[in-house]
């Protein structure tokens, strides 16, 4: 796992965009796993800028979103369909047929989850999965105690997640209790992972995910098992890392490291 600490949110977002561009340059038909929430917004804004100003091409890209609330139609302002189209998809040239987002209104969730897993496989697997992290250390909607081998499925949200996400709704009672989400096992199947975190409220979760034991109680800790995972944080989110000085030393020395 590589830990990259940047001065602020903007630098973190630009560095994440550089990783996306590197993957695209190597594989123009890359498959990306997409995250929602406030943290990846800066990354998406930078990718939109690169598309519009520097002709970064997404025409052969396929995407799979991590999750969606159950019960919200695609045009609901708090649905992840709406979020992704408003903040990213409508600004770049990814073909509509290449965009995959879990359905929150399907009539058969079990069948849909099986189809979603099959669709990822048919597309050759995910090349780069973008992740955020919850304040309790969860990734996607894999709440504490989720299986680290789990696949796409229906999940009941924890009280903490509902409380954290209530700020996006008019009333807490409007926050859905269920979501459809990629599993931890699905996420770990991606060839490369990048996890983004900013602000002090994520500092404990980052320290647990990076330096704590691998445990289902902190599902983000499963990234420790991945051969190519990068954790990108700003100064505040790095605030509780015990090995912070070492991570910064490694990153500074990276250009001179021996080639493997």
C-alpha cells in the first residue's frame, strides 16, 4: 500500500487525476470503478477540466459505480445516478451505454446483483477503482462487520452512516435505510485501487484502515491485502497516522527508487 499525503484537498484531487490519466494513457478502453460523495468531487472536476481544456478522451471508457440507495429513482437529487451525471458524466464523452450504476428501484435485487457482477466480468474487470471512506472506516456501503469476501448485494445501512449522510437530505427520516453496493471482494478484484480522504473527521478511519489490523469492522483495512493500492489524503486526514513521517520519506524518495 502506498500512502501519499498532500497539503490540501486540491493537491490531493490533482494527484488522483494524474493516476487516472496514467491508467488512461496505458489503456484507453479502461474500466473505472466510480465513487460518489463529497470527497471525489475535486477529482471529477479536475478530470472534466482535462477533458475540456486538454482533450482527455473518455470515449472508450466503461464505468461501474460502487453503490446506490434503494428506493431512490434515477432523477432524485440525492440518488447516485443523479450525482454522477451532474458532476461528471454529462461533462465528458463516456458513451451512455458504457455507464453502469446499480439500480435502486429494480424489482429483483438478487438477480440484479448477479447481473452486475457478470457485467463487470464481461467487461474484463475493473482496471482502477476509486474509493472514499466512511467515518467508521467503511468502503462503498460495506458497513462494519461486512464480509471481506462479499460481492455486490443489498445492504442495511448503519446508524452512523445514516447520521453522516443526513446532511444531504432535508430530514434524517428521508435517508434510505438500504443500499445496493459492490462487496469488498468485488472491490479487491480491481487491478488498482485509490482511496481518497480529507478532513479531520476521516483521520481515525484512515489510521485504522492503513495501520490497524485487517478486520471486517473496518472494511477499508482490506486494502492492505491488495497488491496495488494507493491511499491519498490531505494533511488533516493524515493527522492520526503513527508512521506519517515514514510515508512522507518514502514518497519523497520514490523518484530515485530502484526499478523492479
